[in-house]
C-alpha cells in the first residue's frame, strides 16, 4: 500500500530548508525593485532642470516661477522653522479622519450591497445619484450646514472618498467565487462567519484597491476644502501664500503636497501587496 | 440500516430571464433536474452515482447536504428530513474550493471553527488528518503553493475534520491527471476503509466507480432518477492490483451495460436542445 503514497518531494515541491534562500531572494527582490524605480529618475531630473533653467534664463518671469533651488531653499526653511509641518499635520489629520470614516461606512455597506441582491436594488439608485454628484459642487452645502469648523471639512473628505471604497467593496464581494460560499455553507458557517471568514477576506484585495483610490481623493479634497474655508492646513497655506504674493512659499507648499501624495501612494501599494500575500506573484508589480 | 432515504424527489430549476427549454414539445422556462428519484443508502457504505452529464447527480448531493431543498419529496438523514447544512455531512468539490487566504492547516480547521471547537483541539485534529494524507510538511502552505492533488487531499481532510456521518464527493478527482487520480483513489479507499463514514461519490468514470464502490447507482438522463443499483462484488480491502483482475472487468461491463442507453439518450437530448436554440 505504501508504494501508492505520494512522496511530496516527487511532486516538485521543495521542503522547508529553503528559508535562508528566501531572505536572499527577498533582498534581491528589493534591489530589483529599486533598480526598476530608479529608471524613472532621469526624467524627474530633466523636469527639475527645466524648472531651474527657465526662470534663470529669463524665459519665464521669476516672480511667477521662482527657480527650483530657490523653492527648495524656502521649503527647507519652512520645514525647519516648523511652520509647514504644523499645516501638513493638520491636513493629514483631517484627511485621515474623513478617510477613516469612509472606510468604516463604505466597507460594511459594500459588503451588504454586494451580497444581498435585494438590498442593492433598494439602495442602488440613491447611491448612484449621490456618487455622481461632484463633491466640490456640494462643498457650499456642507459649509452651510456644518459651518466653518472641522466637521464640515471631515464630512466633505468622507463624502469624496466614500464612493471608491464602496464601489470596490461591492465589486469585490460580487466577484467572490460562489464555490467558496458553497463550501462555507456546507461546513455550517453562520451568516456572520460567512461575512467575516469568507466574503471579507476574499474581497479584501479589491477593498484595498478601493481604499488606495479613496485615500488619493481624500488628499485632493482636503486641499480644496482648506482653500475655501480654513485657517490652517496645507490648502490654506498654499492659498494664503498666493494671496500674499509669497510665490516661492506657494510653490514649496505645492511641492510638499506632491511629496506627501507620493509617500502615501507607495505606502498603500505596499499595503496592497501585503493584502494579497496568498495570491502568489505573477510577474512584476503594478502601481 | 439505511442512513439516507430519498423519497420521491423532484427538483426543478427556473432558468434565467428569457431562457427557454423545449421538452417533449412543451416550451418551458423551468428545467426538471430530478423527478421520481428514490434511493436508500446504507450506513457505512461507499455508494457511487454515475450517469450522463446533466442528470442531476450533483443536485442530489446538494439536497443531501441541505444546501438546497427539493421541490417535492423528502431526503431523510438518520430518519430526520434534511433542512439545512449541518456537521453531519461533509462536502468535497471538484474545484477543491480551498480558501486561498488560509494555509492548509487553517483550511482543515475551518469546519471545526464553525462547530466552536477550541484552538488546540482544532490544530490537533487538523494535523492528524494532514498526516493521514502525507501532508504534514505542508501545513503552513497556501493553496497556490500546492499541486492539484495536494489541494484535493487538503480539501478531503477539511471535509473529514468534523467527523461527518456522510461524506459527499462531487467528481473530486475529475480535474486531476490520470496518475494522480489513481493515487488519490487508493488513498481515499485506504482511509475510508478505516472509518465507518458513509460516502456518496459522483463520477463520470466507470473505472473509478467500480474500484471505489460497494454499490453503483445508475442515474437516468434528465430528469434524473435511479435506473438501477449494481452491487460491486470485489473483495475489501481493495488495493491497486484489483484493477487488473478479471472480476474488475466483469463488474465494469455490468455498469457500462446499464449506463449505455442513458448516455445515448442524453446525447440525443442535447442535440435536440441545440437544434431548438439554433
């Protein structure tokens, strides 16, 4: 009988002694990633060089566009005087609060809408109408109802980020392979366990993509909201700098915004990869 | 003693909006998968269902598991009508249906979690089952890291973890290559012969049916009902050698004779159905 038993090694799978080479592989992977990433650097340098040269050569008025190095110098001063960091922290706080709320509402709502056909039918028209109404168009209403304080800004960010998270959660739930649900049911999993142990993990990769898109929108909306009615935050800082004709400061603010967006994007790409650890890797990464 | 009694089962499915089917000249938007289906399954036996595609074999498994209910008629399990899925049945699917975000060990634990078994006990049971299938070294692997045969072993282990009275297997080895299939059949029979679990096994392969079964039930072309139940008189414990015996060939021939006319009928139906949609 024993000759019929399959020896796992024969199936082409190695045993667990590959752990060490795993670390080496990971290191090689990181290096490969950096190499891929650095391919994009020369173009960024060209961009900065143009920025430096155009005002320097007098092709653009340096009052409208200060040189790159002047901007960096201002950015450096602003950063180390602590002025800018305060504004960045305020903006981040608002964005995170609004974004967090949209996750708290969007994910459970999406799970229900995706799983219960009838519930989706009931809610769909309202959701679609709200989703297709521009967040920016609604800003005056939020300000009118909630005033100039924190709550109106957080509400706007929440509204802006909600839809991507909701839609991606719904489509994630809908694309869960029905065989997982059948298997779970056959094992006698309760309705609650079905959500927590099957539907949520199966649609998690899609939810994380939604969260990434939602986070981008949250960052965009927070700046816009701060430009309309705020006394602090990066949006206020940029707007204020423009009003007072502090043009290098304005550019420094915008540059900060870009760096912030870049960091958050890579953070979320990393999170996305972690969320799909069980899928195995097919080729390279996309971000 | 009979553990499962299916009495006069009828199961109809509604087609999707706009879809129609023609049966004996009558156009309908419903398909009758089972009709007048009667079957008694003995406690502890290995019963294999064979029949043409679309004859409702898998539908019957769903009814026994409680995943769906008959349009009319009753399925009794241990004398009680089946109403909802329970730990009395375990289900193994052709597509393995392992949860890809869980390791092999954690997949096997899944049914035990639903039963509320404590963590230590869950792990102990799951490890025991994985070692039974020769997978002890793979308990921390995710499904994508396992071959098809290994995934199906994990899936069978998962179904057995809750010690079900009845194990339902829906073409479990159909997606595997011929060699792996034979190895898994041998493993299954070895493990099953050491238990008192009743198995209902669906397959298209007559060889598989004869090698595994105590009895083979022939299901007719749609709507499915039991045409014949054939006793397989091969000795147990069975090993791979039995496949090349003359008794195996004669049993195989018996099953094929009973099945042949149904397969032909099903072919004609599908041609008719195609002619209708064209």
